[in-house]
C-alpha cells in the first residue's frame, strides 16, 4: 500500500485577497447581520414609540436626529441597499449565470456603486428637504 | 436523520443526501428575500413619499389598510429572513453541536419575541384611536 501522504486541502480561510467578488460576498453577510440586529431593533423601537404616544415618538425622533442617530440611519440605509443589490446578484448567480470573470467582477462593483449612489440620493433628499 | 436499526435502507439515507431534503432552508431564505425585495422597497418608498415623518402622519398611514397590512408582512418576513440568515452564520462558525443548537434556539426565541413585540405595537396603532 502506498505511503500515506498529507492530502491537499482547500485553502479555505487562510489564503485570500481583497477583490470585488469577495468584498460583495463578505459585505452581503455583514450588511445582513447589521440589518437583522440593528435594523430590526430600530424598526421595533420605532413602532413601539409610535404605539405609545406623541411624547414617546418625540423622544424617538429627537434621538434619531442627533448626529449619532443620523449616522446609524445612514448606515442602515446603505446596508439595506448593499444587501438588496448583492442579494439580487446572488439570485442571478443561483440560476447559474454571471460566473464569467469580467461580468462577475462588474456586477460585484455595481452593487457597491448602486448602494452608495442610492443611499446618498436618499439622504441628500431627507437632510435637504425634511429639516 | 437516520431513524436507527429498525428503519429500512431507504429510511436510513433519507435526509442524508441531495434527495430534496435539507434544501428547504436554502429555498425559504430565497423566497423570503423576494418578498422583502418588494416589501423593503415599499417601506423605503412610503417613508420618502409620505407628506411628513411626524407622529400624526405616520399614525394615519399605519391605521390605513395599505399601510398596516404591508407593514405587518414586512415585520414578519424581515424577522423570518433575518433569522434564516443568522442561522447560516451560526452554522458556518459554531461547529460544536451543543453550542450550535443553543445559539440557534436562542436566536429563534429572540426573533419570535421581537417580531411579536413589533406586531403588537403595529396592532395597537392600527386598531387604536385616531391620533
């Protein structure tokens, strides 16, 4: 019987470098986690404040309009659109398409461009018009 | 899951291979993502196109069927999809079966509790007195 040699293992977690594809993948997970933990907490808090009354909602709105509150809400907006766009990309890839290197890279980059552009547009509108 | 020695050959392998078992979670994550694509865009667009984000306007919106019903669906689907996503993260990184079960069960309880709270708040708004 042949001598037992160490079998080659997949590089897995040890060997990787930054690129649009891996960035889209890891940010899909990070944005999904942030939306679930922080996003759903804010959603529930917002609904509870609205249910409780005008004073409670006033407290919520006051906190939401501090700079920390605005940064969190901008972050959640970006996470929402990043997760939405990379989610659509995942659904396309689930059908077996978009695996050629160049189109795949282009779609990964476009998720970031799209999420930043939409988030910026929404917040320019909100901060410019609503205040 | 194998049912033990008393089960048939088929019974022993059921659920162990790519036999249309185990894919439910993967499918449910994607179906709920499609629902959230619609409901999430509805929520963001509604908040942007409402005449204001003050207490009275939001209460009036969530008391109308076209505000309350999609919001209830959004709450249910977002907690469901968020739990599906966090389960994938837990299964990826927590390998010890006891810890994996404990953490997934904890997340399930937190998600159901959070969703119930959010739905209670929404019901209170929708069925309560006008602001």
